[in-house]
């Protein structure tokens, strides 16, 4: 998992996404301690204040909690993480469907197309 | 918020050529600020004025409320765009030198960074490559618990691996109570590291603000914005 | 901080001067040893003497060159980025350079003179020399009823003032050269020549004014007495001191206010 930060959007929003994905993918497992803000910022090569802001947003989502001075921990609430994963998936799906509609597909056609392509073995592995 | 660096109506000319002419600027503690602009735009002149290497023709500069002089040099950590270390010294001599002259120098931090790079304390600076020397300079400058860091083109002319090392070293080690000013023309390489930016061209401030706000408003990177504005 | 500056100044130049002094001492020791053992060299004594003289001249020349180059590189050159951002005052920087320069100059003079004297002693050539010196000295002391302490003190002071003067003149010339945006080294040479002639003119003027007031006019040389001549020495010394201070202040002003490193 890399810190691939693009130029067209605010850095903090991208950091929220990337760290969220790292939690979902178990790179930061439930109940584990996160590296310090400085260290995270250094490995992402971003501003520590921006990293702080991104972690704050994830804290708002309940994915991360600060334990006084000892640092930040990933939540031990596995269901919450699953729900967050789902939420991101739905957002991503919404984007996909909008794009397909622009190509003049309706929902049925989209489903068919996905089934067909997956069955053909022409799947979208990566 | 505490103001670390305060600039008022700064002017500097070399002969007839005006190198810098800027109004009022304030830098608040905890911020990493990019001083961006093409070569010859006045970035180095600005840095040299604040470091005390140049004297302004008019205006006022205050670091921590004090006008530029011996007192501000104690709290300003400056990385020039040139190799300034004494060739005759060994690494350990430079460490001793910094410890002797700067009370805020954190020797342990410097030693641990040198150790991580595998630099031998007995190695003379003369025998180091240009890249290694630059890293040693950066380590010395970032090992000071300064109030203001002035970094002039810290990533100019280095390969991507060295660039990563330099940015990581800056992020990991600057004093949180301080202001870090990074002067560079390589906007794309540093913009993720910045809180705020000041873009100067031809000695004047063209645009300044928060990096994330500009990205949000314009939907493009600072780098792209300036490429469009200045067609450079 | 001044002490630390001087410490590093010595550290940086020790590497050059100590080996140099070592060579001179070694050379002297070999010569003395050869004399004691009465060994005749295969090649002529002339070559040895020539080498030796060149070595002595070289040492003194090197003392100047190294010290001047140190000032240029360390304050007005690339190392100036470090030195001029240290929390020290510009006058401390200049003073540390000057004090170190004068000390090394003394060191070089003492080493070369001692080496010379030791060799003369070892060749038995010194008896007459010593006697002559003693004679001259005594006549001096008697004639002007000075005591030797004052004379030695005065000579030492003269050497220090002149040494400061010589180094500060070069520092000042380099600082003036630094005011130019290009060809700074050439500008420094021109500034040096300019300073040299200015000082010559001032010297002559001071001398004439003195002569007019105390010497009874321009034909003072014909009627010069000893007191008059000795006073000229004093005046020259004071004048040199004042000009040296002027150089110091000018150099300090330029380093403080007009620095513009490339």
C-alpha cells in the first residue's frame, strides 16, 4: 500500500481515504497502535498538521481513538470497520453507476454486463 | 497563535536592480511554509535577509520579536544552497563545532541520524561525495531545536531517493514550536509537505495562502496552478 | 564566543603550520648534527644554504598567504555562509582572524630566527655576532638612558602594531573588493594598491607637518637631531596604529552591513 497522493484534491482528504483503506485491509489491524503523527507524516511525505487533520476526521468516524498521551489506536469494533468498508464501497459503486449511465446503460444492463464479463473469465483481476 | 517571523515592507536592491520588494508578512509557529518561485525571483535574497547574511535597504524583520542580529542567529537554523562546511574537518569536528556555537544543538539526534546513514564520524568532509555532504549539512541544521528553519533549495539537483530522505528528515525533526521555510522552485516536490505557500516572482509576492484551500477551490495542485498562471 | 572562534581558527591552521615548523626544526637538527660529527656532505654547502634560505622565505611568505586566504574563504567565501550566521558579532570574527594571524606570524619569525641562531652557534660563527649585538645594545641603553625592559616592550609593541596593520590592510582591501558584484579578486588588488598609496601620501604629509612645526622647516634633514628622529618613530607608530584601527572599522562595517556572498 503506498501513499500515492495526487495533486488535484486536498491532501488531507486523500490521507483519510488511504489510511481508511489501510485499516480495512488490515495493514493497521483492529486495536493496534498507529505510528505517531510525525512518523506517519514522514512516511507519507506530507505535512504533520495535515496528517493530524486527516486522523482527526477518522477519529470522527470512530475508526481511530486517541488514548490520552499514549497515542492513537485503531478501533477494536470490527463491525464499525466493516460498516466503513461498506460505506466506501457504496460511494465507489455510485460513481461507477453514474459513469455507466453516461454511457447509456441502465441498471439491468450494467448487472448483465458485469456477470457476463466475470463469467467470460475476462475478469478484472488486479 | 504566536508569530515567529514578522516582515514589514522589506526592500533590497543590488545596485539599480530591485531584488526584493514585499509588504507585510507574518509566519505563525508550527507551520511549514513554501517560498516558491522561479530561479532569480528573490527567494534566496529573502532567506539571506532573514538569516542576517544581507542587510535590507528598508523595512523590518523580526524573529521572535527581535530584529535581525546575534540574538536571532541563535534561534535561526539556516541551510544555504551551497556547501559551507570546512573541508579540513572530520564529521565529529563539525558536530563539536555546532555544539560549541549553538546551545540548541541536539547532539544525540545528530549522531543517531548520521549513524542511520552509516556515516563514519572519523571520515573527513573532503572525502565525501557532494550528496553525502548535503545530507550532513541537513542533519546538522535539523538537529537544532530552533525557532525558525530556513532551508534554501534543500532538494535542488538531487535524485528521487535523496529527495525522499531530505523531506522525511525535515518532517521528522523540525521543532513543533518553530516555523520552517522551504525556498524552492521545485513546487511539485514539496507542496504536500507545506501548510502555506508564498509565491514570489520578480521580487514581489504574487500569491499566498493555504495549500489545501487552493487545492479545494481550484481543483488542481499548486504546481499546476502556477504553471498556468506563469506559463513556466 | 570569541575564545571559541580563536580556538577553531588555530585548529584549522595548525595542520599547516605545525608540520612546517617541524620541517624547519628537523632541518636545523640535521645541520647541527652534521656539524657536530664533522661530516662533509657530498654535495656542496651552497645547495644546502640555498635550500635553507628558500625554506625560511617560504615559511614567512606562506604565513601571510595562508592567513589571507583563510580570511577570504572563511568570511567572504563559501564558508562565510556558516561563519556569518553564527551567533557572533562581525568584529569578533575579524578579531579572531587577526589575533591568530599575528600569533602565527610571531611563531614563524621565532622559529626561523631560532633556527638561524642555533646553526650559527653550532658553527662557532656567533661569538663575534653576539658581542656586536651586546655592544650595540649597551650603547643604546647608555645613550638614551632607557632600561632594557622598556626597549624590549617597545620593540614588541612595534612588531604587533605593524603586524596588525599589515594584515588589516589586506583584510580591508578584500572587504572593499567584496563590494563589487564581479571580479572581486581583481578589485581587492586594486583596493590594496589604492590603500597603499593613500597611506603613503598621508605618511608624507604627516611627516612634513611635523617637520614644519617642530623641525624648523623643510630642510629639517640637514639639522635633524636624535630626539627629532626618535619622535618621528613614535609618530609613525601612532599613525600606523590609527590607520590599522581605521582598516578594522572599515572591514567591520563592510562585513556587518554590506556582505553579499555569492
